[in-house]
């Protein structure tokens, strides 16, 4: 990546993204965040420049800078992604940690964060704008939709499907062939052995609806 990056969101996920870009020798131009208390403060040596809809900085995106959206809240992340596409005709870039392993035979979309030691194995599919936290695994032939969050150490086994907007808690295990429905939530440490319906929350070993 030749252009510097503007990170949208100066919270914990933004700090992780900054570390990833630094490790990959990508210059971070600055942060944009709607919390005015953060404006004109620094994270490391990178300044929080202003709000996420600041036209003065947005006009740089697509010409002189790239964008990365580092918000954990799915609705807020989606809103910013849609704004960047509509106003700047720009898709956010990926942030892939230098210790993560993404197979050359996997497919990964745009705007994803893949954290330290995460693994995306051959023929897995990851959509766009996902968060794959540290040491999580997306195994061979698994499918992950857009705007999915996968917690640290979670395992999406082979042939499993995680649909758009789902949340997989830290350390959870999705057994091979299981489907996690759209916007479903899987609690931390759960073992999911059967399909989870859209919008359902499950927890436990084996995971049950709560």
C-alpha cells in the first residue's frame, strides 16, 4: 500500500489497526473520531484530527489517502462504510497483522481487520468489513459473511457458515458444517453443534438459546 491511511475510530480497535499498519510500514495520516474529547490528542505519535464526517479530511480519501473503519459497533461501522462508498467512491482497505496467516487460496474482501496470529485457511471465504481477532481461526472451506466479528481464539471449523452481522465470542468453537444465522450471537467459550437461527443468541457447551 503506497498511500497513507486515515483510521476512522480512535478506540481500542483503532489502536490495534494503528499497530497493524505500523508493523506493515504503512503511514497512518491520522485518526477521525466523533468524540470531541479526543480531538487534538495523540495515540502514539498519530493525531486525532477531527470528526468522521469532516469534509476537509474526507476529500483526501481516494486521492491521497486510504481509509480504514475501526469501529466495533456494527451499525456504526456499516454507516461509515456506506458514507465512504457514496461520498468518496472508496472502499476501506484491509488491515492484516504481519503475524496473521491468510492463505493465498483463501478469499478475503475489503475493510477487514485480521489481528495477530489469526489464521484464514485455504479455500475459506471472508466477506468485507469483518473483525477477526487475535488467534482466531477460519478453517478450510468455511464461509464468513460481511460485518462479522470473531472473538480472540474462536474457531470456525471447516464447512461452517457464519452469516452477515453475526458475533462469535472469544474462544467459541463452531463445529464443522454448522450455520450461524444473520445477526446471531454466540457467547464466549461456547461450542456450537447445531445451526443457529437469524438473530438468536446462544451460549454454553453445547450452546443453547438464551
